[in-house]
């Protein structure tokens, strides 16, 4: 039962959300950026 | 009474506990030394109990507990990874998600920590505060360092999101400057090659580094062209099409196989030239990235000192390149640079916020006490153990003990050296060490095969009197924690006939006056020993020098392959009897193998210790 729920959740929720996110932006910053001088992300000030 | 903060790292690998008093580390230990399970990731109950006992306190005396990473932030990263890797990561998703979602799951690790601590029955546990994984590393690198201000660089696999962070440490504050995030990780890149070469991730990285000098970096350009895009400032992105860790538990798959000519080496399989060359290549790229990051750290902070932590900071070859390049006047590396040290860093970060000061700065020394922060056994306890078990021994005064051990070493004997408080961090530094004569060309092979029962290619490290280090090694600064690799000094090098010799045959070439600790590229992972941090060890090196003229000893951790370093006199005696160690110095007692009764065990102990 749990395996089935996980299966449905993964393919009906996680997958479409992930694919959609990748259409609009690059959530894990996977693309290379040849023009950028740096890949640093400035730290959030706490 | 001092303001006490307890730090905990747990549930990934190398669980540990650390106690700081007014910001100063007073006790720290990894759980593996108690549970005898290497890299034990379970809750460090025994290490916590030890820390409380060492200070003679209960939780009622402790102001705060600090956990070394933020479980909720980590959960968000794991979820983002699932979404990012969809639709190919279902098996990983199915295996991992339930452990995050359940009521006592990993999202609420801080509550789990509090519950586990409460279960120890040692008083009322204070609030558990969480620090970010890289903040814990950065705090462990900077606050105990001897520097008033410094650039701080943390590089590891991953914690929550950050994989590489740059900080500016000043006084009792740490300012975050910039970071790189998962999945782009130098630690993961190195681990991927560790896995591909048939070693275990999170422990075999050390072997890969030791293997690198046997090879040629003929894959380095391929790595630069395909796997990693490095900017001039050292920041980078990996090409995730070649890595599997977004999708599951393995590191590499077909992409790597296509690039590097076939399937990965299986564990314990034959080592071939490909593995030597892969090791040399990824090591070269790692060094390049670390050097560039170090230059950037200097430019961005304007500091002349650098502090390092994170698993990649255990890459002592890369550390040596940073010091040799002269980018900084001096660098300091946290001896427990891996996740165990996160326990210490988290505690120190909280302690500094609570108003602790860094009083050690006036002394010019660091605040780590030589990293000798673990349990000690005094001579009364050792005597009780020896007598109760009928173990033949001789009790000697300090002078005589050191003299007899030095004489044994000079005669080619291998000595177990068990003294004082146990080391915190992965290296043995002369408290739980096996020692030998570095001048003996057969010593490296003998110690690998007959004592440690491990692969013959693995190098051994020298311990050297700090005052004589410059005569033997091209070392620009002290290296008290064996985290810098330096070249053996030209005066000690011998002309070696190397034409036509390659791979593991390089091992047989005698390259210096201290061949047992000279790696095939004339490098050595040096520990400089001063009188202050470990007087008896310093005394022994002095006695060995007086007898032989050589101020250097081979120093390796007191254990066999796959086993954690020994903690108690019993652990030490067992290891002594199971191996070909000739003498054992237990505190003020000397044991000779030839005087010991026959050792019998019901089963083959070697089958009970998993290979590392």
C-alpha cells in the first residue's frame, strides 16, 4: 500500500512539478554558463 | 563555573560529541571508538557520556546543545533533488522518503537528538539548537585556530545545500561571504572517482589520494573538458549527465564507463594502470580547484592566514600545494576536518554567540590541545587491567620506558604506542599509534602486510621532531596534525634508478634516507611534534634521534585495516596480540611479545572486521 502511494505521488506530483520547474528555470543550476565570470552565490546575510 | 556547550554530529557518518567550556574544546570523541564500528553513524551516546564524565558534569550544568546541521533545510534540498531528477529517481525516492516523512523522521532530527540525550538519564537536557553544516565546519576551522582574523574555506561533499563556502573570520565572529551549492561539489567529484576505482565512498578517498603518485594524470584534460567547468576564481559546476548521485545511492554509471574505458574496478579487484592514472588525474584537478579557491579567498578577504575544514581539507596533498604556493603566510587545518569535527564547530559557534572569548590567541597556539581530547587511562587503571588478566609486563619510569622503546625501534622492532588522551579526528598523532624505524626499506611493506593487513601501495607517514623538521622535509610551516604533505628534503634524497619502473614496482625503489615514509613522488605526510602538545612522544623521538641520529619515526594509527583506532588498554592489547607488533608501551608499562602467553580466539577475527 505504501509503495503504491509513493509510486502515485512520485509520478503524479513530484515528476510533473519537477519537469515543469525545469521548463521555466534551472532548479539545480545544472546548466553551464560560459559567459559568467564566477559561479559564486553570495551568502545570505543572517 | 564555565559556560558549557555540547555539540553533536550524527546520522550520516562519523558521529561524534564534543564539549566546549567558555568556547574552549575540553573533550571530544567519535562514536566509532566506543562502538568499535568504523565510521559509526548511530547516535553518539557513548561519546556524549564520555564528554560528560570527562568534565564531571550532567546536563543540568550544560547551557546549550548544538546539532551540526539543519535537518529542515536538508529536507528541502532532498525534495528539490527528487524533483530535479524526476522521472528517473523513483527507487531512490521510495527508499529515502519514508525516513524523512515519519513523525520521528529525519526532518525532526533536533528532537531526536534531545530525546536520545534525555534517555541517557544524566539530568535535564537544554534546548537543542541547529547550526548549518558548513557553519559548523567553518567554526571548527576558525575559532580554535591561532589567528585573530583569517579567511576560512570549507569544502566537502554536501550538508544541506552548500558544498563549498568562503567565510571571513574576525575575533569571535564568522561572516559568510559566498558559497557553491549541491549538486556541484568537489567532494562528490572525488568520491565519484573513489567509487569508480573500487574504493568505499566516504572512507576510500584517502586510498585514492595515496594511489595518485603511482599514476600519470592522462585523464585530467578529459575531466576538465567534460566533468567540471572551472572558472578562473575556482568556482565550478559539474556536468550532472555523468554522475548518478541525483538519482540514487551510487556515484557513477554508464557515462563514466564510456569516458574512462569500461566498467568500474570492483572492490578488492586487481589495481591497473587505469586506476593509478584516474587517481592522479582527479587529484590534479582537485589541487587546481583548491589553489584557485585559496587565491580567491585571499583576494576576497584580504587576510594573510587561511583556515580549512570539510572533508576535502583532509586532502593533505592539496593542502601542501596551497602552502607551497605561498598564497597565504600560514594555514591552519582543523584536525577533525570531516563531519566528526562538525560536532565541535557547532558547539563553538553557539558558545561564541553566548559570549565566549578566544583566550588562547595570546599564547600563539591553537585551542585544540594537540587534538588530544579523548579518554585517557592512567597507570593505575592500566595496572589493574594487566594484573587482572595475568599479562606479563614491566613497569618503567619515563626515562627508562622511552630509552627501551627507542632501542627496540632502532633494532627494527615495531611498537604499539598507547599514551594519554586519545586523538579526536581520523589521524593517530602519537597517543594511539604504531611506530617503526623509517630508515628500514622493508618497513613500509612489513607494516602494511603484517601489521595493518592492508594494501601494499598505501604510504606511511613520518612523525618528526619539530625542531629538526626542516632538515628532513621542505615544509614552510609546522604540521602538528599530519595534514600537510611536503617533499623530503634534497639532502635526504638518494639517487634512484627509476627508468623502466612503473606502477607498484615503484615501491621497491629506495629514494631517501627514510624510505619507509617517502612516497614514490618523494612526498611525505608530515607530523611535526613539539614538546608542548605531547611531551612523552617528543621525548621518544628525541631518544630515537640520540641513538640513531634520525629524528623521524614511522607513525600509523593503532588498528588493523577496517577497524577503528584503539581506545582502551584492552583494545590495544588485543591488536598487539593479533598482529606482528613486537612491543607495546601502555602508559608507563612495557610489554614484550616474546613474553606473552599464546593468543587464541574462537573464530577468525579477520572475518569479523569488514574491509574498509
